[in-house]
């Protein structure tokens, strides 16, 4: 019942081009979360970020608790941009 405490989005947007916001969404969604708000609500942990780029450094996977470690550089390729969802609250 932890999902009841997570704020629900009003709508979503499918991005057409890469941006830092799309990169963050890609990383959270790869780990099984909707976005940073859901991650913080469910894990009660801060999101570690790379100081150089501000991108997410590591995330705990939702389904099994293992960790994803991400690089400093962009990881969302052009072919994966349309798969991301940007949620609007």
C-alpha cells in the first residue's frame, strides 16, 4: 500500500528529442520507477548524482533491490527517446 502515498501524475508527455530531463526519466524508468518522486517516496533515499553532469549515478531497482550504476555521460540513445515518459503533476 506504499503506492497510495505517491503523488499521481495528471498526464504524460512523450519526448521527441534528448535533454537532461529525458536522461533522468530514462534512468528512473530503467530501474522500474515512474520518476524521481516515486523513487524517493518508495525508497526513502536521496538520489546520488554525478557532480560533473548532474545525471543520476545509481538507483536501487524496484523489483529486486539490486542496484543500477550509470555512467557520467549520456546513456539514453536516440532510438530509446520515444520510450521515455515525462510525467506532469
